[in-house]
C-alpha cells in the first residue's frame, strides 16, 4: 500500500460559520472605523496645519531672498532659512498625501 493511501482525509465542513472568517471580518471593521476616525481628525486639523506650513514656507523664502541680498556672507542663515522653508513645504504636501491614503477612495487615479 502506498503512503498516500494511508492518509486520513480531513472531514468536510458542514454548513456552519467559520470562526476565522468572523474574526477577520471584525478586524477589518475595526480597522475601517479607526481609519475613518483618524481621517476625520486629520482632515479637521488640516485647516490649521497646511496653511501654517504654507505661510511658514513663504516667509522663509522671503527671508532667504532678503538675507541673500543683505547678508550674503552669512551662509548659516541662508541654509537655515532654506531648510526650514523646504521642510515646511514637505510637511504640507506629506500631510495631504497621508489624507489621500487614509480616505479609502482611489483619489490618485481620479486626479
């Protein structure tokens, strides 16, 4: 007798409810609720964060241009204004990117 003939077949499932499927559905539901709540809080905070970052970025650009004209010998100040302005701009764009990922819709394809 071959090895495969001696194996016992697993019993077929009857029409019952699978516990793993229920647990997976509950976890997906909890994840959706948490994602939606986080999206709503971040969307509400967007009214403050993004305009503040854009204003800071614009101010740093003006300061960079002025210091380039008035204090061209102080390179630390130039680099500081440039880096702070760039970081503020990246934060604003990243914040919108995070919101688009959390939205649940395929926003990037619709743009």
